[in-house]
C-alpha cells in the first residue's frame, strides 16, 4: 500500500509538470524581426527611417547606429516600430551596421544586424574675400562664443524620450530653400566649418513657423547666430532657427505644428535677411530637406 501511494504521487507530479513545461514553451516563442529602411538617398547629411516589424506585438525595441542610440516609437500597428537615424555630414562612404535588439514581455530577446551602405558625397566650397572683422571676431568676445557653443552642443547631445512630433514636416517659411547644406566656406583663405543647416530666402519680418510640434528648449541672442529658437521635437530630433529679428515664444513652451515661433531677420554674423534652419538628429547634422522629403505634407 505504501509503495502504491508513492507511485501515484510521482505520476501526479509528472502530470502536473507537463502542462507547466508546455506553457513555458508557448510563452517563450522565438521573436523574429523584419528590418527595412528608407531614405531620400544614403549619403552624408541624410535622414534614414528604420522600420522594424516584430513577430510578437508586445516587445521593446532598441538599436545602435553610428555610435548613437536609436529611439523607436510604435506606429498604429502594435508589431511595427519606427526609428530615425541621422547620417552626419562628415561620415565617410562605406557599410555601416545597425544593431537591433528586441525583447518580449516574458524576457525573450533577439538581436539582428541591418547594414546600410553610405555613398560618397562632395559638398560644394565657396571662396570669398570679406572684411577681416567678419572672419575674426574681436578677442573680447571669445569667452562668449565658447560659452554659447558649449550650451548649444549640450542641448543636442541629449535625446529626450518623449516624441512630440507627428505626421509631416512643413517648410518654416514660404521662401525657396537654397542648396547650402554642407557647403564649406573659405573666407580670406581661412576654411570654416561646413554649413550645418539649410537657408531659406525670406524677407525681414516674415513669420517663421514650427515645422512640427515641439518644446521650446532655448531662446536667446547668440554672437554668430543672432536671435535663435531651438525646438525639441523629441527622440533626439531638434530644429534650430537662427538670425531672427523677433522671438515669439518662451523657453519651456510647447508649440504646435505651424505655430509662429519668430520672424525672419538679419541678426548675428550675416550679410542679409534670410532664415537659417538647422536639424540635429541624435547629434548628427542632417539636411532639413531630407526630413521634409521623408515626411511630406
């Protein structure tokens, strides 16, 4: 009798253990990823949209590209994720890996590598002879210039977690955009840093509108850029408007797409009124026109 009871207990344990074991197998189903990308072109200064579709709807998504973390957001589909990657204007041609990692709610993980091939691009150079005071600022403003540069650089190094932008990106002014992004200037034989934004033709006083929703992270009057407004669109995406004649927003304010943030001017180190629009994406300098092409009106 005692032996029979022991045997029955062992059988019962085995019967109870099997469903638990099978349940664990079901919960730990392998997560698979389908990774694609789209871009205006794969060259320095471009924005790349990384699309990831997971076999499981409830996952967390991470990626690293060009030494920076890629911040993802879910689309209207639970299993579809999207992240923006910036190819800085100084990136050399070649194949670059994008390391993608997904984790399901029960802890199952999968890692995939997606490669993009960056093509070479030659940006134009202009050589000008100008008044020496335009090239070399007076020594008494050096500290100010360095302080302002550090302040702006620190803003762009932060990748905020909340996505404020959505939908398409509109042109901030109706004027025509020039092909000035990435252009290097040589003043009086002295080379300057590449132009990290795109200029738009517009007269003084023309309203400058937010290309998408964002939070005003900085307003001020900088030595080189004049009156500026910086918008944080979220997920490492920033808009920087320079040379304004007026600022119509305050730091900390949230603005909607199309809302006026300032007016075109000629403040700072410029020779005439126009709008300078810089876009930074995870600290990469990218062409605003690339962003507008990928998310058109």
